[in-house]
C-alpha cells in the first residue's frame, strides 16, 4: 500500500481533493485531520458539549486546533504517483509518497483498545479480547465511542466505585446511571455489587450501545432498566453516577437532588479542576452533603458526595 501525504492544503481544497482521489485515482481511504485527543477533550469540556449535534462555534474551535494534514491511501504506486502529480498541477500542493504495509481497516481501529486494569484486579475488556482468568471484568464494545473506561472521567468513577464496593455490598442498592453512555459504570456496579440499575441517557444510540454491552456481560434481566431522558420519572436512589459535563450537572441538579436518598452517594465526574468550585457552590444551595472522596486524573476530577 502507498500513501500520499499532502502538505498544508487550504480547507477549501480538501473536498475536491478527496472526491477526485476516489473518483479518478482509485483511492482506498483518507485520513483527513489529525486532532490531539487532549485538545479535543479540553474544548468540549470548556464548551460544555455532551452529546447531540455539535454547535457551529464548537466545530469552528475544534477546526482551529486541527491541522489539515490529509493522508490518501492507494493500492497501486502508479495511482499514488498520478494523484500526487495532479495535486501539484491543480493546487500547487507539495506532497510525499511513502510505502507501508497494507491495512485491514475493519481491524485497524481495534488496535487503539486494549484491556484496562483498575484497582488490584478489575478489568475492562474489549469484546474481541479474551478476559483474564483471574479477578473480575466487564466486557465492552467500544466501537460507538460512548465510553470505554480509558478516559480519566470514567476510570476515576470506576476507581471510586472499587473503593466503596465492600461497604456497598452490605446494603441493598438502587442505582441510577444518569447520562449512562455505554453503560460502563452501571454494568461495573452490577458485576461488583448486588442491586438494580436504571440506565438513563438523552441519546438513543447510547442506550442501544448500552444494551449491547449489557448483553455481553450476561446480566440478570431483572436487574436493570433502560430509560430515555424524556421518559425518565424521578424516584429515590441509594447511589447516582453522573459522569457528565458541568453545564448538564447544573441544569439537571434539581432532578439529581430529587433522586438521591438521604445518606445516598453521588458520584460526580466530567469536571475539570477549574470548574469544581462552581459545581460545589451550586450544589450546596440545593443539597446538604459531605465530600467523602476526591480523585484527580490529569485535569479531571471525580467526587463522591454523601447526602446528609
């Protein structure tokens, strides 16, 4: 396989480059933009984006940190050479041609996901991997990108849950995974601790991915419910996971307040370190609580609060 690296194209040229690469030069695939994951996380958190259509101003901000460094892949060197020459003649774009091993694109993305170990012996395992013979694990299909356990917000919540698991096993637990995404937090709860979980999300695609992950883990059908946000009816829970961004934690604070029992635990994540004071100031106006645990991963905070 041969790849053509195009240097510094204008954004206006990209669509023409891509369409012509496929229609005239037998292009097999394009890597269009290369974004640094940390930059993307920071922007989405600062803009409090958490699902649905990305607002135009957020797209523009993401575009500003993305470098247009497209890479075009070809099976034949002659196609790569002709495309490179055409880009030079048409747009005066410099390029380079390199050879690399052919890729199975259906398998390539899986390389980015490996089993993740948390605590002493708890594992998050991609669905195509063999789980470890020792310890406990959950299986996750990360293909939809609704939560894989690798992000500091999710791993922080799971680390906190592991610290509380022995105490939680001594009581009956009704749990709400609010903004559940892939369902990884609620599924981990059901594997580690006895109880029942309501999975709630605004995005039906997330709930579909959540259901797929539930099926991978052979959970008791009577131990969970999946609920869209518009159909959610508040009730009291012993524990609430809320791994969502600051503006949603504030917008949904009345619902969270109504749903948490006296003495219940609230696991907050999705919060940057410079946002934590705003969150706590707001919740102190509606909810009496004590802060029991604070974990910091990179710039992300996980909090465990107990309602008084």
